[in-house]
C-alpha cells in the first residue's frame, strides 16, 4: 500500500504543478457560479414599455405611473396610433405595448368592465409571456384596490402559492444544474485526458512495468481528481450559500455523500474514455461532445424532460446527470431525506459499477 500512496502523492504533485489544470478545476466553478448568479437569470427586469393611451384620464395616468415605477418596467415612449406598434417592435425598442381604450376610467367606474390590451413581442415567447404576466398583475392589484378586495358575484379567483421557492429565485434552479455540469465535465474530461497524456508521452509503459498492479496505477491517477472535484463541490456550496443566499434545506452530509457518488460515476466514465482513445484531443472532444451536451440537454436543468418526445425521454434515463440533478434539487431545495432519493442513488451506483467494469475490461496492460 505504501507504493500505492506514493503513486497518489506523485499524481497530486503533477496536478498541482499544472497551472492550466488548476485554472480549469477551480476557476471554472467560480466563474460559472458568478456568471449564472448575476448575469443569467430567468427574471425579466427593466423591460422597455410603450404606452398608447386613448383615454388620457386619471386612472390611465395612475396605472402608467405604476408601470413605470415597477422594477420590471420602464416606460420608454408614448405612442399616438396603433400604426406605430409594429414599428417599435421591429426596431427592438420595447418588449410590451399597453393600450388603454377611450373612456377607460368612466367605463371602469360605471360598468365595472373595461379591456386593456397588452401586445407583446412573441419572437421570444418565454420572455413575452413573463412580461405580460408582470403587467397583468399590476392591473389586478389596481382592480382589487377599487373593489376593496370584495368578492364579486359569480367570480372565480385563484390563489397561488409557490412551495420551496416563493420568491422564484433563479439560483434555486441553476445551482444544482451548475454543480451537475461542472462535476460531469471536470470528472470525466480531466481523468481521461491525464491518463491518455501518459500514453502519448510514453510514460504509461514505465508505470505499467512498475511493481504495482496496472489497475492500481490507473486508480492512483483518478483519486487526485476525485479529491479536487470534491473540493469544487464545497466551493460551489459556499458560493451558493454566502454569495447567492441559497439555503441548504436538507442534510449537508447526505448532499456531500451523493456528490461523492456522482464524482465516482464521472471518474468511471473518464476511465472508460481513456481505455478506448489514444490522444488527448480525442479524449477532450469525446468528453465535451459525448458528455457535456447530453448532460446539458437531458439533465432537466435547461430543458424540461417532460416536454421531449418519448424516444428522448427514454434516452435521458441513461444519462447520469439526470439522476444527480434530481438528487441535488431534492436535498438542497426541498429538504428531503435519503428515503426520497434511494432510487436515484441506486441508479448512480449501478452506473458507476457498470462503467468501471467496462473500463477495467477494456484497459490494455500492453500498449504496443
């Protein structure tokens, strides 16, 4: 065992001397967390709005002021006719046009019914839908003020309650997703590249003729990346809690244990890649295209799996990131325990054993 630990120590020194690897291992998680946390968000704020006010009365002016004072909108300009609507959308100047009809206040107070038109730029349907919902809530609040929150006859009201994330913070979605992508990319790519690098340089032959068994030689190269990826998990969690103010509602120990299991899964994939390719470029291409793209598409982080065709939904079950992403969300966001993630855990264990078994069988003791 002394020889095995000496090999591990040697690999740690190799990794720590490689500045480019250190930048990728520790710089990438920090950059992605900051980028997703502050630059990318599902919230839509400061959207430019154009107003077409046929009424020009106190009620319409009050609502225009409320729209402008909202954190989600900024009144960009006022239109004079409906012919100008398409023109401002073509120029990309606004996301929404609000049209107040004539006699807006009079109809609202006397007939209790008036229609305000909201015209959105549906070239980006998701953003347009969000912006229209924001504007609709402003009008609903004003209507409730006029009626003193009294229920009207035969009215149907809906009460909305958001569990686990009442403020709809985007960090509750992307933190588990970023953890999944980073561990898949670093664990698989760095492990496969490091072993293939030994093959290209011709030093793998020297390692294989050493007194230690070839399998232990390969494992000694994977263990440092397991430790470094685990440190990445700790860094991501610290950034999530203290920088993005995202709580960890479940067991921290369980979350770290599941993360370690997923790291082992990614390392087994990296060992499998290293056993079938002979160049670093091929290993990197295989890791980026073969692992990162499926991880991004089939994890459920960016695209809902439920909306995919049946063949793609079936295919997503063989992608490890789907199960780890589900585990992290269950523990961090919902605060669930181990009994709720047993299925996903067993699937990851089975995948790890399967990938590692194939990697061992395909590993070539003789390189020539």
